[in-house]
C-alpha cells in the first residue's frame, strides 16, 4: 500500500513538472514568435493604433527639353495646418485667419470642430500668405513643406507636357503618360493618438520625407517649339481659322522636335481654358488629308513599276467621269507628266494613277505608310484614323482615296509617313522621350530610334522627293513654302470637312495643310502645318505654306544647317489675304470636285483678267456679275461651291499694280 502511495506521488510530481515544462516551452515559443517572427508586423499594427498618418503631396521629377532646359519642375511650398486642441481662443483665431486665407470665419470654425487635433487649413500657400499667417503668432497653427508643380514657360509645349491635378496625378500629356515614372514616393506627417483613438497635441511631429520621382528628358527643343508655336499662331489668327497644328520632326530618327497646337493654354492655370483646348490635336484628331495623299500614291505606283517618271496622263481638260460621277480640276490641263500631276495637284491625274495601281496595292502601301493605325508615339489619346479595307471600296472610292478623300489620318501619322520619303523609304516610329534619369543625373533608361519597316526603295524615295520640289517653285501650288537658300520638297493639301449634321461634305469648312522636308537633298527636318477652317482662303498653299516656310528657315538657321551650295531665291509669294494667281493655285478642295449628275461648280476666278473671266463664264454657261476692272481679287460664292439657280454670283476686280 505504501509502495503504491509513493508511486502515485512520484507520478504526480513528474506530471506536474512536465506540465510546467511544456507550459514554459509554449510560452517561450509564443514569445519568440511574437517578438521575433511577427515583430515588424506588430510594430506597424501598434503604430496604426496610436498614430495618425497624414499623407503629404509627393515631389514629382523634372521634365527637361533636349538641351536640359526645365519644362516642368516641383517647387517646395508651405501648407498650413492647425491643432484645434492647442488653440486657446478658436473664435479669435478664426477671425484673424479668415481674411488672410480668403475664407469665412464660419468655415474655419467648422474645421476646428470635432474630436480632431489635426486639420488642414490651406495647402501650398504663397510666401506672402505664409508670412502674414506667421505674423499672427497663433498657438496651434503650423506649417509643413509640400511640393507644387510649376511650369516655367507657361504655354510653351503645353499640349505635350500636360499638367497634374491636386493629388498630384498626371492628367494630360507626358505628365499622364509617364505618371508612375515622374511621381515620387509619398511623404507623411505623423500625429499621436490616445488609447481611445483621439488625437493628442503634438509639438514635435514627425515628418517622413517622400522620395522625388525620376526625371524625363524629351526630344523637344524649346527654341524650335517656340518658333513653331509663334508661326502657327500667326497662320491661324491671320486666316481667321478655328485652330491649327504644327509638327517638326527629324526624319532619320523619328524624334519630335516640336509639336504645337493653337489655341493653347497656360499650364500653371489650366482651368482658365475650356477642356476642349487641352486636347492635343496633333495626336487626338484625324482629318481627311486631301492632296498630300498624292505623294503616297505616286510613291506606291513608282515602286510597283506601274508608272515611270517619264509617263504622262491626259487630264481631260479639267473634267473626268468615273463611276457616274465627275472629277474636276480647277484648271483645264491636257497631258501632264507624273511630276506635273504632283506640281499642279491634278486630281484627275491622281485618279488615273490610282486606277492603274489598283485598290489592293494602294491599300497595302497606305497601311505600310502607317495610315489607319496608331504611330505608337508616347503620348496618351492617339487615334488611328480610318482606312477601310480595299474590299469595301466601291465605284469612285479608289479615285477619291487616290487624292486623299474618304480616308482620315492624324497629324503625327502624316508627319511620320512623309518622313519615310525623306528617310529613303524607311518608316520610323515617332517618339518624344529621350531618356529617364534619377536626381544624380544617372541614366536609368534611354530610347533609341526604332525603324518600323521599309516601304519603298531609296531610288523611289529620291525620285518622289525630286518631284516634290516642283511644288514649291514657280508654277507649283506651294510657292509660299519656298525657303530662301534651301531646296524644299513638299505638298499642299486642301480638303472639305464632313458636316456632322448632314453627314455630307460641308460647302464652307476646309482643312488646309502643307507638309514637306528641308533641305530636299539632305533632309534635316520634316515639317507639317495644318490650319483648321481658315476663312481668308481654303488653300493649304496660301494659309499653311507661309508658316511652313517661316518655321523651316528659322529652325534651319538655329540648327546651323548650311544653305545649298547654289543659293536659291524664294519665288514671289502671295500674301495670305490676297488672291492667289491662277498659275500658283491648287485645285479646289477635293470634297467639292466630285459631283453627281449635272449642276455647276463655282470656278476659281482669282487672279484672272476680265477677259479670262468672261471666257470662262461663256464656257461654263454662267451668269456672273462683274464689279470693277483689272484683276479678279474676290468672288462669291468661293471656288468649288455648287451654284444654285437663285445664288448670287459675282467677281470683284481691282486695277493691276
């Protein structure tokens, strides 16, 4: 019996001892788990329980132009906060702060109310406002540094750079496209809370500084950008147009040196302009390019060897029927060579070349030139334009597409496509960002020129470029685009716009353009100028070509590009508001030159003598009222308009100088 009692006692001692050993091991293990394994997590959890974190606006990286000039920077500014529990007389404080902050006393008191000990009064204040608040010496009102986006050049390259919101998230342009790259790490202001989660006064608050974002270096040259914007504004304002776009590009690399839109806006106060003005028309808008398309047509036909440079076509005296409709040229041309079809911008000649090339081949080449697809430029909101498959081209569509009607493209697409001609037939991807750097200037990533594909042979490109030179010399449609001392290869474009209500071509609204490259034999720049709905003249050779010439000359001089060995004088130009001589005029807008059945189309009388006008009237069977004598300078309706039975038709003459 005694032996059993001792045995039981020993068992109990060992059991209890083992239990305490196990409990100790479990306690030590749990402590190790909490203090070592879960340490970081629990510290953060504890911080969240007794700290309140107020995020501060992160600093964005700088945007530079190609020469290192800052286009967008982040500047430090003071933001004002209050600790309501530390303010002895909140009513008096509100009265003093109200006029300085531009707020009402009641609005400030509402901020002070509630169980909070931290509240923003106003963020990113001007130095003068900060000085005035500090002079009030209000206990419980303090400041913390935050950043604000600032654009040193205000309006220059506004549509390319874009702007940010208050968050500050990028909303437009490069600011939006590279937002995650430019945006820095968020900083924090930390306040203490008690066990019940209430804010307590903090005199020595902790501010965790945010990290500055990366810098972006653009291909844009601020000086060329300024030149493009200045000359584009002249063209738009001088022609009474709705707006315009200009692009300057390096054809061999695809670098965009300038991208201008007018009207523009101040990046520092974007709200001062309507949202429609923020849109970058160069990439977000597409339009019917008109006669500029003839360059792609001729290049494609030459490459396919369906025509030769020495070939000529009968332009039918200015009127040609295709598929039950009639195509008109402004002037009555007979046989024209391929170069002359381009020089005089003959739609009939283009239609005949298109017929020989065929729909499927023309479609394939236009696709290769990048028409109907996005160029891939590093900007948000790019459109691809429209190019229907050749299988859906019916009747006259092959002819109209041959001279740029019934198809749309964006300005950047056209600039890239023309650059392919200047680049020996190789299409390059256009781009705007050169490299990305950190705050120490180390290059984190860089972007190189990207060839997309070869479209035509170098030989064909040279032939087409030589033909394009005829456009800007005497007798061509783009003499206003000539540049003193340099050879210009270019093409004018005039196209009617589609009326969104009638879904037909408008009788009054046009898109006028000129695009080309200089110098023609050693291209350095491709330049596009588009003027939307000009009122003084509908022709690209009149309203867009002068801007091309001015941008080209100033940019070439700035880049120190030597002139041609044989200095070429600029041919006599035509003032934008003056009449254009018959020899320099391009055909009427393409939308007006295709007509169904009969009816009359208003000829272009400008620059003609009274005898020439009378002869044209007799040939067309028109009854026109003649005003004055000399040379025709004004007429109504404008050229290309249909003339109804009740329309008043007149031509005004002034004596020749």
